[in-house]
């Protein structure tokens, strides 16, 4: 179990450091790898984590902090790193402490240097709450926490053939120029000299290797020798980092002018950089949009960017250098603002396209750009609060679905606390906050916000706002165990505003609540008709969110009316859609129904496994009620039936094994079960 990043390059050398860190992790619960930028701390931590992962029953988990400039998102970023998508109203640190309290795992916190004090405080709290937790941190300086064991990461040994830096150079050279021979005496001497002058710093060596496409090793050596004292940016890095800053500066100068300009402008990004986003944010002046895709590829070939999936990442050290030049060009404010407005528009487009065939794509897009969306919101809160309110309202439902409830609540409460004008943006933000509060189980607060949303929609004579308010209110009543009231509110709104859902997408959301309320009231025949109508509408628009909930209710109805095979089919359809939407709450609900359908067919062991995986998802989201209240009694009936079919001991073994397994793996296993013929 775990989420270690996948790398495509080999790891070279550092055998003694690996052994030393391995021993340190056996003797200490907090080990920090410290050292200058580019020295290889993150890669050494990753190699160590892969090497020791079998020692941790609950896995090795990685949290990348490199995109954080302050501590507001620190704890939620670590929650994301360990797979905790908490849906409760607790403080994130309390949820994280509870989640880790009975686990034995290794948590890697990468790039703590901008947040040394907050990281020290967080790590201290986590280690006190979780006796089975070990933390491996990377930072340019130790955290200073009690019990910390600091390991200074030095550059690779350099200067002679066979040394680590030379081996790294040969390894990366083979990737840069396949088939290149560097085994002549002249080449061997040149490579050794390059590595010696670069002081064995891995990032510097990799940047130098990238130049082999255009230059020989001897040419690189000659140019490097003349440059070591030529740069004077000591305000950015201390003089002891001369080799690295010289190499980065040299790589910068070897880039074409437009590539240098793009490097600087890309420094405003926080996460994965997609080509279309780079074109939208970074083009302008001499850098046309058509030049950006080839420039991105060229920067990747020169090791300034790292390819990752369909996009690119920039190492933090290189991003710092780009940011320095962006400030030097006096473009930092301009492009920070352009970045924020681009991702604000992305959120608006996602919200506008929610009810349509690109719905799954938009959920994936919002999930993938989470770090940049947060950075954009932070900027707009200070510079353009009205735009921030629009953005937060548009992102709210996506974040709630994808598990970022704490971030959603924080940003929505911040924008709504500002003295901003009334209108559709404020109404939408109130709706999104109401949904978020309900999912966290804070029902009284959700009701108050729902009433405020209802009043705002009434004053604005806003049909979509009125349906959104009804959705928020009826959802809250449903989760409070008041299905009759939920039905009255949603049904009244739908009868009052009967138009096309294309004009008011919250009509679909109200239909989902009305459907759930009907089945909770025992009006199963009406619920069945409502579910089939909702499915037809969903298919018309090509969307998945409402269709998945229609499948959920059809599975429940079939199960309650004694048709478990049909119930299993609909439960599987729901799980497939919810998995595509990154919706852990929906997956948990679907697994409970799937377990019931399997139990009703007499396979108690498979039902126990499925229920155990469902338990894992419920723990991930920390949901206070495991769905709507009336499902609890029904779930108990299914469990009793499965226990009777399997026997208590077999049931417990299967359940415990599944609940201790990785959630994604358990879901895949549950979906592999063949449907009955």
C-alpha cells in the first residue's frame, strides 16, 4: 500500500547513505534528510521509501509540499497524501491524528523548507498521536523537532572514473543521446572533470548531460571552466552553491530566448503543467501560443522540465530560478494574475459543462489541477474578491465530490465573509457551502446557509439559484433523517420550475434528492419510476453523476423487492461511474449495496470482502452516518445474512483482510466478481 511517485530514470550510487538512513529509520521515528537544493534529497528519500516499504504494514505514503507557500493547506495536503478525504467537520489535524493512530506506516514529507515551523508542529502532533507512525522528511534545513535524527545529504563523490557522479553522468548521457560512446581517454577525462567542477551535485550533472545533444564532453568541460565565477546572483543562493547556480545559469543561457522567457513564466504554476494551460497563461509578446508546445519539449530535453503523464513538472530549485527572472523582467505580478484568472475560468467552464458529456473529464481536470486552483483562489481573494467568490462557488461541488471538503469550506466561508455584492455568484457560493456543511455532518449550520441561499435566490429571481437552494435544503433534511421534508422541498421546487435541466442543472440534483426521499419513505414503485426517468435524462445529457445515483436507488429497490441479481448489476454500474468521478462517498455507498446484493445470493465470503472494502472507504472519508440514516438498519440485515451464509469465523477473516487492504485494490477485487449467469 502507498502512493510513491513513479520515476523513469535509474538511481545511481549512495549505497552507504541508503544503509545509514535504513538504520536511522529503525531507531528513530523522525528522520530528516537535509541539504542544499539539487543535491538529491527527494530522490534519496524515494529510493529509501521503496527499499523499506515491506517493514510498514499500512504502507509508505508520500506528501509533496513543494507547491505550498504558506501553511494554510499543509494539513489537508498531508491528508491527501495518505489517502484521507475526511468528510467530518473536525479540524483536519484531528482527523489526520485519528486516521494514523492505529496504523503502522511511513509518511514521507517532501520539500519542507518553506514551512519548517508548521511542519515541525504538525509532525510533533502526529507522532504523539500515532505510535506506529514514522516520518521521513526532506528539507534544506532540519525541522528542529524533539527526537529528530538529521542526516545531511552530501553531493555524489566526484572526480575519478567509477565515482558516483561519473556513473550518474554516463547513465543520464545514455538517455539523452542513446548510443553515445564516452569511453575514449579524452571523453573519460572530460566527464570526470565536469563532475569534479560540478561538485557531484546531481541536478547540476543532469543539466550538464542535457547539453550533450549539441556539444561534446570536451566542449562542455572547456565552457564550464570559464564560467564558474561569472555569475553573481549570491542574493539568491549562498556562494557554497556556486556549482549548482553556475550550471542552472549556464543552462538558462543555452536555452533559446523564447525558452528562457517560458521558463520564467512557468514558475507561476504549482502542479502539473499541461500544454493547453501553458499556452493560455504564458503566451504574449514575443512568445506566441504556437511556440509554447515545442518550447516545452525543448525545456524537457534540457532537463529543465520533467515529463509526467501528458504534462510536465518543474523541480522546485529550477522554479525558484525562473521566478527570480520573472521578477527581474517585472512580469511576476502580471503572470501570477494571468495564472489565477485562467484557473478561475477553468472552474467556471467546469461548472458550466457539469451537465454534459464532458462531466467526467471536468471532474478529472479539477482533481488534477487542485494545487493551481488553490493558488489562483489565494491570489484572487486578495486582488479580485468578486472573481474569487465566483470561482469558489463553481469549484465547490467538484471539490465536495473529490473529497476536498475542508478546502471547499475554508474558501467558501472566506469569500462569503467579505462585503461583496448580492447576485448569482453569491447564491451559488451559499449553495456550495450548504452542500459541504451537510457532507461534513454540520446539519444545523447547513440549514442556516440553505435558508440564506433560498432568500438570496428569491431576491434575485434566479431559477437556477432557487433550485440550488432547494437542493441544498432537501439534501440536508435527507441526511438528518427527515425524508418527508426532503421530498416536500425538492418536489415543490421541481413543480415550480419544470423547465429543461439544460437551462437549470440543479433540477437534476433536486431529482436525485426526490428519488432518495421516495425510497426512504418506502414508496418504492414511485421511486422506481423516478429512477428510470432520471436515467433517461442522464443518458440524454451524457452525464454520470445523477445516473450513478439512479443506479444506486435501482439497486436498492431491486434488493428490497427480492431481485438481488439486478441489484448487483446496478450497484456495479454505480461503482464504475463513481470511480470515474473520483467520488469516494459514492463508492462507499455503492460497495455497501453491492455487499448486500452478493449476500442476498448466498455468497457470504464475497459479501464480507466487499463490505470490508466499503469499511475502508468509509474510514477514508470519515463520514459520520455512512450515508442516509435509514440505510443503517438495512445494512445490518445484509451483514447478518452474509454471516449466516459464510459462518462467523470465515466472515470475520474475509472482512478483516479486505478492510486492511488498499482501498483501490479492494475496489478492483470487488468489481472482478463475475455476475451470476
